[in-house]
C-alpha cells in the first residue's frame, strides 16, 4: 500500500478556501484536517510541513512544521494547530511568520497562484530532540535525515491580479 496524505478540506491541486487562509488575506487561519495511511514498516513517528515554494524569498516560505507526532496517529483534526488538539508529545516549530504553529496562505497581491505543499514524513525515530527555537531549516534537516518515506498534496491560493506560476 502506498503512503498517502489526504485532506477533506483541501483537494490535491485545488484552491485553498477561506477557513484555511491567513487573516490578512481574509481567512480564519485554521489548520486543515489531515489523514494519512500506508506508512512503511519501522515508522516510529510522523512530522508534517506546509511549504510555499513560490514565495518571493529565494528560499520559499514555511507555513507549518509539526513533529514528534506519535506513530499511533493517523490524522489531525481541523484546527489542531497551536496545541488545540495535537496529539500528546507533538511539537510545533516556528514558521516563517516567526510564530509557532500553522499560518495559512497569504501571498503578495498580484504574485499569481502560489502552491502550498502539505507533506507527511514517516520517521524512523520516535522523537526528534531539538533545543529551543530552532530554524525551519534545522527541523527540515532532521526530518530528512530520519525519513523512511513521505507523501504530499498541493493546494493553491492567490491574491489579486497576476499570472499563475
């Protein structure tokens, strides 16, 4: 069975709707409901990231990083971010808004459609131990170094006029 990540809130390659968008772009900033299945043997924990490769930074934009999700977990509830209903032991990293937790799409007006890549990592370790407020790059390094498999889907969002990328 293939490792899959899905959401009833955001279909793959479809527009992200208002509830999951950053408030400055008219949204409610809820993290979407997520489900996964088909993790490989040896999975001891999971991590989730949301990344915008189209952000005009030269290095993209991290919207959400959460790791140390227990192996027994197969999904997250809508609005789970910021400790509301995350599984016990899960840790949220600092996103590129300089905040801990999920912050939804809000690309610059006129920059076209941005792609938001939701990724689940199946990890070979039960816990990733990081000290303090570490960068998204350090979290990403640890996820990739301990990854058994990953699965993704992509949503899109745009503000104002501009060509789709």
